[in-house]
């Protein structure tokens, strides 16, 4: 996952960087660095969003 994909995932869910950082358990500054491309987005972040999408699909009425 790259910075643009991360930003797209956050936007699709309506999540702010702060909301995501609180749920994910990391510092908001870290998420900001990922979103700006200053630091590569770790692969496990992509996996997190994959699980979030699957959960939303399963829970959809």
C-alpha cells in the first residue's frame, strides 16, 4: 500500500488520520508521515484495511 492508497482507504471509510491512529494504536504523526509519503506504509496497514472491508461486507444487512 502506498500513500495514495492509504488516503483513499481513509476517505472511503470517512475516517480521519486521527480516528485511524486511535483505532490502529499508533501515533497520528506516524499516520501523517505515511499519508504524505515521507515514510513507507507498512504492509500490515494494508492487511488491516482488508480485514476492515471484509468485516463491513459480512456485517452489511
